[in-house]
C-alpha cells in the first residue's frame, strides 16, 4: 500500500514520496479512462440495438460521455494536487509539474477513446469530422482548469 494512502483523521503516518503521488494520480486517471471506455461502449451497444451506430447523435453522445468523464477526472487529479500541497512536505513545484505531465498524457489517452479508427469505422469521415470539431474542447477544459 502506498504511503500516500495511509491516513487517519488527515494525519499522515509517513510522508508520501513523489513516486507515491504520481502513482496515486495514475490510479485515478486509469479509473477515469475505464469509466469513459465503459460509457462509450454502453452508448455504442444501445446504438447498435437501434441500428444507429456511428450516426451523428450517437457520435455526439460518445463525445459527451468522454467530455463529462474527462472533467470529473481532471477535478479528481486537481483535488489530489491540492491535498498534496496542503498536507504533505513534497516540493510544490515538483508536484505541480508531475500533475501537469499526467494531465496532458490523460488528455491524449481519453482522446484516443474517441479518435477515428478508420479500419473498423464504416463512417470514419463522420467520426473524424466530429473529432476535429469536438476534441479541442478537451484542450480548452484542461487549460481552463489548470
């Protein structure tokens, strides 16, 4: 168990290391990516049942689910940053740099959930068009929050 997770009444038994902090962010991001993937697969399953896979409404629903989950994930990571700054002895600039790096990687990973897969996407051009229009919103969300 990570030292970062061992706390009682907000009192740490041991101080976390930068690696502990980075691992905690990775865990949080991984949970968010799994949740986004599950949400997209659920939307795709429902769309298949309605013979509406890769229609504009289904594609926008996929992106909306990804956008919502990304916002939740960013908020979770930033709350962990705040907690680390307030309750640990870690160097603030290093903690912020790790957080920035992890969030930028997370943004690209979550975009990959939506990006067109031309080999398996019969309407790849429609998906590409929506991706070109919508994915920059994730960039803006990240810039606005950090």
